[in-house]
C-alpha cells in the first residue's frame, strides 16, 4: 500500500448508491442477500460518455443484427498504444462476445478431449469450469503464498508445462490481485517455448491498477494469445464484448473458425457504441475510478488492522477484488461464507471456489460506494464475532 496517497476530488459520482434491484442483476437479484460483494461487477454509474452513446444508439428504432466496424478495433489499438506502449494491428485481432467464450473456443480448437490444461491456482473459478466442461483436465501450478504475498513456483511450472499444450494465465491475477512483473512474464514464456506450449493470457483486469501503477502486457509472440476487454474497467460486462489478439496467423485462423462454429463472434447491437465511448472518451473517468478503488482498499486495510486483525488483507496492486486471509479462524471458506450470508446477509466468495489452496480465504468486491463498503465491513466483523461466540471463542 502506498504511503501518503490522498484521493483527489472526483468529477464523477462514485458515492451515490444506485438501487440495482429489479434490473435482472446477477449480483443483486439472483439471491436474497442484503449486501452482495461477490461477483465481479461494479456498483458505480458508468462513465457519462458510455451512457450517452448507448442512449444515442437506443434512440434509433431498429435493433437488428450488427457488424463490427473498424472503429471498434481502432479504439482497442489506440488504447493499448497510448497507455501500455503495445502496438497491435487490425489483422491480428478477432471480435468475440466475451473473454470466457473466447477461451472456451480456444480450448476446443487447440486441445483434444482428455488433454490437461495448466492454470495457476488459486485462480478465477470459471477457468476450472470451462476446462472440465469441455472434457479436458485441470493441471495446477499452485502459487506460493509466503509472508502475505504470492509468487510463482517456477520449478513446478517447468515440470508441469512438459505435460500440456496449453496454459491459461491471469494477468493481473484474479483473485490475488498481483500484476506479474516483466521478468516473471518473460520467464513464463521462456518455459512455454521450451515445452512448445501455447499461452492464453486473460488480461481483462489490466486497467484496474493502483494509481500510478501500470500492468505489463504479455508481449506478442508466436505462442501467445491475449484476451482483452473493457468490460471490467468500465463496468459494461452486460454488453458481452471482447477481442482476441495474436500475431500467429495459424492460431488466429484456427480460433476464427472455431468461434464462428461456436457462434461466439457475433456483436451485441449496443456493444460497439459502449466500447468506443469507453476507450475514446472515458479515460478521465477511469483514472478517477482507480483513485476511488485505491481509497476503498485503504479503508479495508485500516479497518481490518484496527477492528478485525484476525483477518489479513493480502497485499495487491490490481483489480477491485480483495483476497482476505482468514486462515487464523481455522474455518473452511464455504462454512465461513455461508455463515456470513445466513447471519449477516453478506455474500463474499468462498476461497475454495478458486482452488483447494484458496480455502481459508474469502474474496471481497470493493467496487462500490463507501457507504456500502463500510456496511460490508461492519457485517464482516459482526459475523465473525457471532461465529466466535458460537464457537466459544475457539477457532
């Protein structure tokens, strides 16, 4: 956590609580929890430019099938060029209705049923589903957790890459919130090239870093496929829009064919307007958002230190998802998460959903106004206090 950081006054409204009930919200309408802080979408209003672009498109009375214009790809190209010094070409990009549909298609066209696919746990739980539901097997390169931080076990990675043809990387990493360094990414790719492994790099959380911190894109190489989307950064996941980028023509053609077979290359009628408005007109909004999220993270850290020291915040520098070390409670994460929901109406993600080595952790979404964040922290403390009393203080 940076010292001496002071949040600037924001020009946009990140404090007003928006009632999302009765909007068919996965987060707020699927269950009856009082305060859902689990699924990865934000409770903030979108950037004004995005809402205006959608309103303008909605004003046209016909909502037929849409094509993907060059302007959308140009928006991606310009964003990564000016923010991350990464040059992409239009011919190296494919449109997709989402990162996970893209990964599902790539699993089908780049591996065979029964193959193992490598992931680094604890990691985004849908990686497990998409591998297993496609008839493949998960092979885990478990991250090392030491002194409150995560690092890669490169010896284990080297050994396990010899058994697979495909690796799925999360950069920045969900749920531990780490931005992989350039040295770490280069080392991963060195080992993947050694073993002839293709890398899918899911970079959906790339823009959501601490202020002044930049993520490191996985650099273009013949064995690298990058999945990119504004959906997390600008809270527009409901438009289901992303791209796949690789400089390998053979891989690109295989993926293009498979996505067409899977019907995952179609465009939502509003997606183009949302994406272009996000990348071309909403950069200032994103910079304010990052400051708000950083302040929220500081609030959580200070609260845990002062009010609930038995729970530790794992240090992170990216995403709005905090990884809470609850190991001192000695309670399985499913039990703890379930108790918090039943006792307090607080829904946090159980760590075991992200892999066996994620048990004894909880994932907390802090992308919400401070009023809701502080309510959630109060519920967390009250729930753990109640559990302590039930267990007679013995964890």
